[in-house]
């Protein structure tokens, strides 16, 4: 699989991060399809040269798209990402994050897709880690249904690699910020503060102000995705041999 002229599917490509990733694939010479149900993504984020398909990742019709295009690479960003939603409706969270993933992986196996780049989480899969910055090898003790489904996705992909031969890389994002960001989630504070500063409004800080997060710029996350799409992963075993924390390693 060369680094250009691939047929690439980007799920969730109308969203903040994945739309930047789709642009990078196009710039590298790849053909790009975007699947997004627009539940949170925006058509204005979709790159002009990408083929857009409005569809839920759980839709059985997704298999027909795989058969028609025969994707070389899948970059899987589409997900239910709100921890609060996962707590209030675990079944919804599981349906999107696990059943949606299984729909994609089974379709990928059928058509010979060579690799899946899977977006996990550098925060929730570890729960409350004792070591900061947190290495990939830290204990996985998620404390929310969202964390459980993200980690479960890695376990499913590890099964598909070892038993059925589907290669994958998992990217455990820290708090991503940058253009097109919606002001939601822990990283959303960057967008919230910028918007309020531009309007001359006061900033609200909860707690004592001493809490820290690892904020990483979206273009650096894009670079990680491009490397994960083509790097030779070797023969390492276990989840952490296929997973990379994507962040700065610096608390802000």
C-alpha cells in the first residue's frame, strides 16, 4: 500500500478533526470518501474533492459502499464521544462505538482493506492514571461507558488482526484543539475561551484553576494519522504494540 493513490474511507469526516485528516489524504494524492450521518458534523467541513455519503456507520448499506469502492484504507473517526451521554444511555454509546465498528471491520475484511486507523482515547481508556504523562502501557481502567467502548474497540481490532489478518493502528488522542472545533468536551475550553475573548466577554473557570490537560493542535494530530496510515507496524503483540498516545506530553 503506497502513500498515494489509495482509496480511503474517512468516517466522521464532516467533523472537526476528521475533516482535517481527509484534507491531508487528498493532499497526499489519495481518493477520499467520507461517511457521516451529520448528527454533529457539518457539510461546510467536508473537503470539496471528497466523495460524501450521508450514512450512519451502523447502516447495513455501508457494506455495499465497501463492495463498490473496495477501500484500501479506513480511517475511523465516527463515534459517540460525549461521556455524559454514555453514562445516561450506555446502549446508545455501545451501539455506535462497537456495533458501528464491527459493521466497518466486517465490510473491510470482505473487500480486502489493508488497514484500519482507529481513533481511541488517551484519557478515558486509562481512567485516573497514576503516571502523568501517561504511557501507552499504563493500566486500562476506564471509568465511563465511553471509555469502555473505546477500549473495547481496540480489543476487537486486536482480535481481527491476530485471528483474521486485518491490520490496524489505534491513536489515543489527548485534548485536540484547532480550527472548526465545536466548544464541547475538555478540549472545547480552547474554542470557548477564544470565542469569548473575541467578543470581549469574561472567562469562567471552574474549580481552583490548577487542573491541567494535554492540549494538542489538530495539525499535529493529522500528522500522526498520516504516519499511522503507512508505517510498518512489525510483529508486536498486544494492544499497546498497535497504540500511540497522541499529545504533547505537557500539561497546560
